[in-house]
């Protein structure tokens, strides 16, 4: 093969090849410029009279081409090869405006041909990881997830994982798995997996190592089998033992719980000693005498207690307390015009009251009632009413509970904790601006009992909630307690969820934390059993849990197919005051629950941020596609983006897992002059191959410099704890009469079943039917749903539709309800 370098690029083709179009033997390839080293692009074609390069639409000067001619020995066709060099300075001239590309064009006497485009990029790898692995402690055989988001780089960095400086190979050890987002999964933690884990990112420019994360695999102790019983000893007892050795606790695991030595009394036949003689008889006589004295003393104490209780309950507390809540001291209600009205002047001297007096109803209004069976006088009886008593120092209450054995995990977050003291009249606890509340219906607490109850929302990082596979957290983690209190009927715990509420797409489980701290599945939503202590009413954005046991709860979902979707709330913030050329816009992508939104708002308020647009909701599907964010249509004469790439992405797993509460991206913009204050742009957020949302921003960054205030925080003005009648829309005595009217089956169906149908609760008929008073459970659910927005007259209309003319008792003035 003959190769000749020439300076004149144009040559004449032999006549045999003059009617052929050129074809490319070698086309230019994409290249990366490392540091300051130029790259070489090559183009080879046959047959060709001349070849030139064009870069970013401009022809490269003839003098910058190196041209070589040769002949293909197999075909005898002339071959032309051209090379050029591209420097870093050439690429940097247009960096940020467009990508730098080059293309070669070959001519023959017949026509021209263009090669593919080759893109030249400046290679780099930033120093800081966007997310580094965090150390953790995990029980033996549990799954471990170590996250890693490598530094930004071109080309994109490859990731490998090291344990104690040794590279991990998932092929040779399938217990390790590296996800597409570069996270390391240890499928089942072994003792040998304890160590320091490092995420290593590398490309053609550099190699970066994250900080090491220490993984500690611990072993909780287990009990050996009990030994055989020993022989009966001289003290007429025998014993057996067991050891904490199967397995022994290791690497910080818990010791065994319970007894390791147990003793029982022997039977008289086994006991080596016999009791006989006059001394022993005297001993027994003395013991019997002491027992009789103690019995008599106990009877006297019981009689005294009952007499005191009868004295306290001698008078019936006036019915205005039961129907309209406690009246403020010093204010008397108007005298009723009709003798049958239940609203009478309260005699506060006969009412045992604890806590601050509250009145939710207007003290000047009257009930308008018609005569009917529901208005028959109630049987004479005695009730002592108590309103909830709030501790004067919230921090002291939380601190005191946190020292108890069962409350070690209770967060000391006073702002997200509500508590109160309640008796058989029930009440309500609410955590403002979170959608979380606990309704304690009347008679849920046994008469004669007074409970101090708390309600709190746990921060997800405070608790270990293991998630496996495609599982995702769908609700806040909520605690109500104390655990173990005796309830006569279910309370209702309300909390937000963030999924599409379509059980065809999901398997949703209610999880409860037991006394040992482990999480248990207690209910599969949609397959509730009326015999179980838990039952769920699922609404579009809320879950209402009927539970006869207090504790810590959360909803965990597993998608059944790729159509399953979570609701994300997209919220935009910026700095309230900007004195520099740089201006930041923060885009939060959070679970669509009020508690997370409240936390973000509080955090931004502390940072001095401001909300710059209404939040949008995005359905994020289980399609394994990432979430992409980009900003467009900025006035180039006044603003520019400092983002090197055209968009930002949040990995799918970071969002789907639901354990990271404050996922957000920051767009850093730069104004070309401090006098520029008007900003218009389009900010887009979408899931690849899925749904998207866009924000059209148009505002003045200097005009509104106020930080977040109560208007944005949507402050809930209602009290966090309400006890007794003030916690309910339906007056207590009226509620009792409704229940007595509708609980009894009616041949034409005008009973509690029709009430459930009118309130669109027919799906739960079997659950209501399993209760002693189905009507009371239906009214409990109505109270939980409509506390803030309930119109008692609407319920009266439903009662009228059923055919109960006694519904007129509901027709009260706005001041009374």
C-alpha cells in the first residue's frame, strides 16, 4: 500500500471511479479532552477528490487539515484520509451554549457525502459525592442498603464498592447487589459483613473515594432450652435453669429477656419435710386469723369507697354540659322558652371538673326540638363529668413519658406531640397541620377510669422500619399511647397517606411496633376481619384506623404492577432576600402528606425562605424511571443558569422508598446585573416516560422579601386536646337517643343500615354489625371525618331521609354548633 502526504487536497480520480459516490471507511468518533491534552479526529473515504471537516457549522481552515493519500491494494481504489486536532480552548469558547461537534464532508466527481457527527466534551470529575454511604447497625440476616450518588462528571463515573479496602464482586458473592443507582444492597447481613464500606467513583479523569461507612452486624441473644427440674430441696422447692447461649449476644446485640432461673414449690409427697405437731397447728391457726382480719379490712375499705363515690355522683350533671359542652364561668345561657328543651342553666357546684373551661357552642342559642320518641326523658342516673386536664409544661410531660420503659422511643419533639387527660366521655387529640388526630369516642374509656393519653408523629429517621423489595412507606409513623390501656370500644386514628388509593394496584399493610421494637403486620387493607382488633376506612387522601389497642403504626405498600402510583407534592422555595448576583430556587419532591409539608415549611421558615408558587401534585409510578427537573425560557439577556447539564435527576429508588423526607434539587441562577429583579421562566418536573408538572414563574425577587408566616403554614387554630362534649359535633344526650332509635332492626330497613348507606359507608356493613351499637360506630366515623368541616344539619337531613322525624333535634343555630 502506497501512502503519500500532499499539501493540495484536490486530486483527479481515475476514469474508472469517476461515477462513484464517496463512502466512509473511518468516521470521526466522540472524544473527551482530559486536562489540556488535544484530541485527534480522523476521517477516511474512498473514492474521494477532497475531504474537509466542519465544526459547529463552520468549515475548518485548510491549513489545519493533515491529508494522506493511498491506494487500497485489494480494490485498487484511491483512499483519502484527513485528521485534525481539537484543543480545549476551542471547546471552551462555546461551553455552556451548545455542545461542540465536528463532521467531515467528502467529495467525488459524482457528489458529496457527510459523516456522522462526533461530539467533543471536556472531561471532569468533581470532588464531592452528592450522597455518601451512612453507617448503620443491623441485626443478623437483615437487609442492608448503603446509598451512593457519585460526584458529577463527564463521562459519567463508574462506581465500585470496597469493604475494608477490598473490592466487592457481586458475581463471586451474590449476597451483594449493586443497583442501577449505584447503591449497595447486602441481601442478608452476616457477621463477616461487619466492616468499613467505601464507594469509589472513577472515570478517565480521576478517581474519588467517599467517606467510609461502618456497618455493624449484631446478634441478639436467644434462650437455650430449660434444663430438667431439680430434685425437691429441703425448702420444699425445685428449680430449673437456661442460658443465653443460642445464640450468645454479640457485637452489641441485646441480652436475652426473661428469667434464667425458675423455681416452684414441691407437692407434699415430694417434700422431704413434714409439718406436724402442736407448734405447726398453732402456726396455721395464726395465719388463718391474719387472713380473716385482712378480709374484713378490705370489705370496710370497699364500702367506704363506694359511699364516697355515691356522694360524688349523687346529682346528675346538668344536661347542658352533655348537649352543648361546658359553659364558661360567669356566663349564663338564655332561659329556654319551651319546658322540654334540654338546655338548662348548669349548676357548676355539682360538677366535678378538671382543666380549663372551654365552650365550643354559643351560650346564647337554643335547641329547636319537636316532640317525638327521641325526646322522652332519659332514665334517672348520675354522671360525674370531667374535661381533659392539660399539663402546664409540655416539655415536662414528654420528658416524663420518655423515661418510662415503654416510651424510650418517644421523641422529645413537643411541637409534634399532643396529650390530654380523658374519662368515659372521651375526647380528641390533634397535631396541628399534619392531618393526624385521635378520636376517643364516648364510653371507649371504661367508667371510673381516667387515662392520660398522648399522640405524636415520629420522624422516620428516629425509628427502624425495615422495607424490602418494592415496599414503600405510604404514611407518617404515628404513635398513640400509652400501650396496654384497656379500651371498651375502638378509638379512631386518622392520618394522611400518599398513594393513589386503588387497592387493585397495591398490597397495603398496616404495621405496628411491638414492645420489643420489632414491626409486625397486623392488617392487610381490603381484607380486614371484623374479629380482629384493627379495621381501616380508606379515603382518597386519609386512612382512618379503628383500633382497640394503642401503639405505633404506619402504612407500608407494595406495588402489584407498574400502574401503582404515589402522590408527590412539588413545592418551590427561594430566598426571601437576595443581595448577590446568584439566586437559588429549591424544588422539594416530597410525599404528599401534611406532616412532611409542615416540616419543610418550618425548616424553610428558619432558613428565611419563601414560597414562590402554589404546590403541585405529581403521580409517581412504579416504573423504575427517575424524576427529571429542568428550567427553561429564561431571558438570556438578564439571567443564566449555572447548571452544567441541561437537567437534574433524582433516582427512582430515593423517591419510591419514602424514607428520605426532604428530597430536593437546587437551581442556581445568576443575574447579569444587581438591578435585574424580574424573573420569568418555566420549571418542569416529570418522570421519564410518565406524568409531569410545570411551574410558570413570573415574579419580582426584590418586592416580596417576607419570610414564611402563619398564612403559608396554614395554622390550625383548634385546640390540640379537647375533652368531653366540646370534642364532638353531636351532643352527648342526643347521640344516645339516636343510637337507641337506630340500633334496633327495622323491618323496612330504616335503621343503622340505611344510615351507613346514606353516608356511603356500606362497604363496612359487616364491621358495623359486629359491634354492640352499630349506630355509635357510624357516628364515631362521621365525627372523625367532619370535625373541622362538619355540618350537623347535613346529618339531620340524612336522618330525615331515613324517615326519622326526630332528626329535627339537629336543627340548631350556627352559634350552637
